C-alpha cells in the first residue's frame, strides 16, 4: 500500500510538471512581465500566463467564469469534501491567512477558491457548506469532469479517481488523488505562480497583502 501510494504521488508530480508545460505551450504566449514586490513564500513566475476560458458552477448555483476572477489576487486549491487529510489541512491554513488580511477593502481583498474535483459526490451545496466551515469568504466551485480537467490542466494541476477495495460493490468507495499545490492568479486572472507545501499561513498572508497593495497603487 505504501509503495502504491508513493507511486501515485510520483505520477501526479510528473503529470503536474507536464501539465504546466502543456499549459505554457497551448494556452497562449506569456504576457509582458509585471514587477511585483519581493515575496517570502509565494514564488511568482517571471511572466504571468493567461488562462483559457473556463466555466465552473459555484456553490450558490451561479457560473464562475474567467472574467469574474479579475480585480483580486486569488489562491486556487483543488480538492474534495471526502478528503481525509490534505484538503482540510490546507483549507485551515488558508483560513489562517485569510484572517490576517480581513482588514483589506473587500473590493481588492485576496480571495481563496476551492474547486472540488469530485462532482459525483460533491454537489454545489455540499462544497459551499464545506468551504465556508473553514472561512466564510472562501469561494467554492465544481463542474463536470471534462471542464475540471481543462481547468486543472491550465494551472498545471492533475487529479485522478482511485477506486477503493470495495468499489465493485459500492461505487462510492473511492478517493481522489490531486495536486496539492496552490495556484496564484493575479488581478488580471492570469496564472502568476504556484505555492507548494508545506504552507506558511503568516508568510502567505504577508505576501498576498504586499501584492494586493502593490496592485492597487
């Protein structure tokens, strides 16, 4: 079991790297670099890259499109509500960061977007309740699998369904392996960087505050 899990992690890591290369090749040329202030733990790419058009369904039933992510720095995390460890831990750490930038104006305050890659079990209502239990400002969305695959690929992320031992008798006996990094989108909705675990909530909050203040000057 241990070797199998390690193998899956290695496959995900390799696929994530290949996904990012594919995103760079197929989703448009890099845009001119913007000079941002130095960051502690949020590494930014030399050049941000636009995302291809996408459409996700938010927890309130409305559509989330690429244009709606503009105007704010946004941290994007893939997961699922039945996740036993990585997802709740990451959302709790992001909630700590959110608490530290809550004094910023709502019009420019950084946002956190949780995207469920388990649409079979995660309804919009369920993901909303799940995400808001960590922080009321956290956005939650999902979509059908093809749309999720395209969105994940544009971020250089991957996910896969992993059947459990009793899957043949119980179709709900499965888990979802997924990338554990956090995508960083700039106020133009472009992929500007990736934050890889382990996460440091205080440093993330300080970086996002600095980036937000710089983008509004």
